[in-house]
C-alpha cells in the first residue's frame, strides 16, 4: 500500500560553529532515512527555519549568539510541541545541568559523543515525533 506520509526523518542542525554544522551535515546526509532540512547558526535562525521546514528533530547548541539554544527551544516548543529537540553542547557547567532539567528539550548530548550514538538518538526521537503527530 502506498502512503503520502513522508518516510525520512526531517532534521535541523543549529550551531554557531561552522565546522560543527558541516560535520553534522555530513554525518546525517549519509543516513538513508534522514533528510537534513536546514542549517542555522543561531537560535533566531532556528525559530524561523522551523516555521518553514517543519523538522521532526532539531540538534541545537546551547551557547550561541543572537538567541541561545535553550531560549530558542522554548520558543519552538510553544508553537511546535511535537518537535523533538536534542541539546548538543560541550559545556560542562553545573548551572547548565540545572537549566537543562527545566528546559523545553527532549534529550541532552555532549559534543564528544560518538557519531553513531547521536544518529541513533536522532532516529529514536524522530520516530517518537512522527508517532506523536500521527
């Protein structure tokens, strides 16, 4: 039976470091069931891209100029609650841990995680997002 439902998980990457964005782009583009729908360099760009691209999952850095990842996540969840958000950070600050517990994110991932683990998390959360919007 054919379906009009899209099968690939739609992913948005948000990080102020170009090398990180490009590395994640390469890692995600090599996955057969993941469609990279955008790259943003700050939280404000992410909010705008979400409105137009409707990703299932967002990988977002916490510390960025213009609008940080936690603030952007709160804004995004206010109008798109089914999107799954992975906070992706190298910060090892106890205060960040407290903020994450109250933030509008679905998972936290350190930037030193193995690529295959991040991809597995994207797939897991993406499936949850698709099930929530079905």
